[in-house]
C-alpha cells in the first residue's frame, strides 16, 4: 500500500529540476507528526492517526455552526511550485465540502485573488448543479475565473486512489493512479500555497461558499494513507516570495544534546537547516520536548527523564523538514 512507483518519483524530480532548491516531505501517518496543523472546528470534528492512516471525521455536526476537520501546513510554511501526492478515499458525500490539494489560505481574497489547485467535492440538499459537484480545478484570479473539469465520470472518491498534483510556473496538472487526467496552462497559481486536506459542513457554490452550515446525523470522513510533497521553493509567510537568506545553505553544522545523566551526543543538523524548531519523539510517536530557535553550535539539555530514550528528532524550518535518529 505504502509505496511510490519508481518512475513516478523520477518524473516528479525531473519536473522540479528547474525549480531551486528542491525539498521533500513525506508522512505515512505512523504517528501524529508536528509537520502539520491538526484543525478541528466546531461540534463533531476530529482527526486521528492510527495503523498508518489519518482519519479526518465529522460526526453529527450541528445546524448553523461551521464544523471542519482539516490537515494543513503549519502557519510559517508555504510552497511556491511543486508536486503533491495524496493517497486517500472518502465516505459517501453529506452536505458540505471536502478536498485535497493546494490553496493560498487567504479567505479574505476569495473573490479577488484566489490561488488554488485542488480536487474538491461539494454537496447540499438541492438538485442544483451549482452546489453539487466533484471537480479538479485551479485558479490565480477571482474565484469565478477558476478552470475546472468534472471528475464525476472519471473517479470514485469512495475508493482508494493516488492523486498527483503538479504545479510549475508554466502549467498545472492532475494525475490519478498514474494516468494523466488534465494539464493546463490557464490560470496557473502564482501565489505561495499550502497543502490542504479537509472535510466540512459548508457547501461551495459556483462562485464561492454558500454560508450555510448544515447539520445532519451520521458521519462524513476522509482517510489519508500518505501525503508526499516535492517543492521547488518554500516561502516564509503568506504572499511573500522566498528571499535569498531563506534558501538552503550547503551545511548547517551540529548541535549538542545532553541527557539527564550528563551523557552528550553530537547531532549533525540536516542540510539547509540554519535556524528552526527541534522536537524529540519516542519510537511510538510521543513528543518529549520542543525547542524553538535552534541553530548550529547550540546545546539542548533534556530535563525530562522520559527523554532519556529519545530516538527521533524532528527539525523544521522555513525550507527544511527532516528526521534524525538518535539514542541517549
């Protein structure tokens, strides 16, 4: 289940060869990683990770309140061009929306400067096509300027499928299970965007949200087997391009980790890591510590006895996400 076809990976890296510099993130959901924001809005919203599956779930949402389960990049992380792979399946559709892909997360500009490239599905209680649809679409302008294609006859979202969304300065494309579905040079997003996977109780019309928050009994969910991202650039903040100082350096040196008994370990920092966050985890995914502003030459002292068995360190910065194994 959890494997990428070799030539698919090669194609991704080839497509990114002109984007500087390339980085790579993959999450198989063996534990609840701090790579992401785990957003649970309103009643009945929950996100769980277990047995290698991330489950975004809505159960019995209430009328009139926005309810949403969402997996998204952390606030400081945005991408400018790249390839995203999502292997997922969903429940039967209930009133609301769900989807997976890229978007700029700027709700205030949804009618003026809307950057998005995602697979999305919407449903309400009517028979109107304007709010009941399943499409692949993208945009770099106002929401009504979106370019989209119906997926109703192409794929059953209730079955496992692998969706590859490729975004370059020249084109946007969607590949489903290694078959190219569409490729377009129109309305190519030109803003920084984030990975986003969600399920909510708010339908989306042709030109924007309906602002109706439906309540119903039962459950709506999206199961995610894995997500993988190859990026050309990482952006520091929304609507900002990457400055030269934010691009990866050739080498970042090392830090020293000191355990409860005074035992020292020298840890080589990941390539490109200059300053960022270091978090320690046990093998089963329990977070033991989190240090902000870590940089080369610094020392981290583990004050928690439970941290003596720490074996995984996560390093994250504006343009780096990496894992280093260590034993104390």
